[in-house]
């Protein structure tokens, strides 16, 4: 996609950016908009492959990171600063889902989804905010939430609770960050089609969810990424603490 210089010269860190989902789409769009990008993921092989592919578009630094590990999150931010001298944008994309009735859900399943999706977002936000403060302020954080943080869906209690938490974290942390000139916003996609989603979701359910969309289809990852790029850019300079729905879903 042809860029418009929305992120010229900025350093963008993207978590869970390997593979073919929203994270890699955000990284690609950031590069097309003139940014240098730090790609992060816990899957080192996929991370290396994605970095090699996207490296043709601009400066890319891969750094392996598991967002459930505070030390690795710290290493991600310090590694980004070591490579590029600073960071300007953090995109919190890491999340973990699954389908399980509350009646059958184990403590371990609940805790794992919350740890990756909500607490991981908190860990990365905290580390980035401390770095932004050390740099003298300024910067942007964009979180990936979900419409299930608003809307009920069977089998998604853990994921919905985590994404609703991401929305609340976005609103509250935005107030904590405002004094440092840092903006924090989130997107809430309804359904974005990519190969990993197809592996963890039945085709019947995907078709049912697509039928709920006004356009009769899922979003492509780049369509969600475009909104995240806007929120990361100076065009959203007066926007903070907001959750933007990226959805054509109707009741």
C-alpha cells in the first residue's frame, strides 16, 4: 500500500508481530508510512521470517519477547532504544484467545488468557511509559482490544474479560500518561480474517460471525492496521483514552 508519511522518522515497537495477523499488518503499514520498526514475538522462527520479509520495506529490528515475562518486556524496550536511540510508538497487539464454556474452563485457562492479553498489555505499557518519561515525554501507545469487550459471545468469558480490561486500562492509563504528553488509545475489531484465526476457530463459527457483519465479510488485517496507524500518528494528536470500534457488525 502506498504510504503518506504518517509516521516519518518514528520508531514503532509492535508486539506479537510475527506471522500474518494484525501485528504484522501494523508493522508493514508502519514501514510504508516511513517508520523504523521493532518486531517482537515469542515465536523466534516466525519472527525471523517476518523480519526478513518486512526488511525489504525499511529498517526492522526483531526482538523475541514473551509478554508474560517482565524481564523480557524490559529487554524489548531497552533493545529497541539500543538499536534506534528512542521509541515513539508502542502497539500492544499480543493476545491469547480460545473457546471454552465457563462451566468447563480451568483456572489455568482463565489465568493464561488474562496474563497474555491483559497483564501483558499492562507490562508493556508500563515499560514504554517509563521510557517515554526518560526521553522527556511524548509518544503514543495503541492497544488491540476487541468488540467482545462490549458484546457477549458464548465461550469467550476469559477473552472478553481480558479485552474489557484492556479497554479500562486504556482509559485509566491515558490519564496517568497525559502529563508526559503521551497518548494511549485502543482499537476494538470485530472479526479480522487471517490464517491463525482459522486454526483456532471453526469454519462454521467464522461463517456465522461474518454473517453478522454489515458487509457480510470479515475485515482484512490491514483494514484494522490502518486505524491503528492513524491512532499512532500526529493526526490523532488530541485523541487519548478512546477505544475505536473497527467493525461493521450490527446487532
